[in-house]
C-alpha cells in the first residue's frame, strides 16, 4: 500500500466522520427547533436542516454504495448546507443579511472541502 493510498483512505475516513457528525448535529438541532419554530421562515429553515441531515448520511452512504447517485446527492447536500446556514441568520433572531451571506459562504466552502476530500479519496 502506497503512501498516497493511505492518505486517500484517511481523507475518506475523515470526510465520512465529518458527515456523520454533521448529520447528528443537524438532526438533533432540527428536532429541537421543530418545537420552537413559530414563523414560516423558522419552519422552512428547520425543514431544510432536517433534509440536510438526511443528505449528509446519503452523501456518506453514496461514497461506498449507490455511487451513481453520489454526484446528485453531494450537490443537493452542499446546496442544503449553504441554504440552512444562510436561513438560520435570517429567521432565528433579528434578520442579519450580511451575516447570513457569510454563514452561507462558509458552509459552501466547508461542503466543497468535504466533497473534495471524498473525490480525492475515490482516486
């Protein structure tokens, strides 16, 4: 086993651990928010958060099985991650559009980094 394949496997493992941890964090937060969501915006953000949690798991699963769906799942996951992050700054507390854009951009970068790690791991 070459050094490069060890690095690719380590990246893949780290990406999957990050996806599972994010999924758990989003799922538990979404369930908690579901009881507190009053406005339509809060309800929409909570639904996006729960969908994003499921897409996190689907992204991890399609790394190993159902690879044909992988690209579409990864795109949907990154989009939902950025949407959830941006919406959260708009609907929970006073609306802060500049912060919402920053949150969405950071989430987009994190999602892109995880997708790159998965792609690099695939070889």
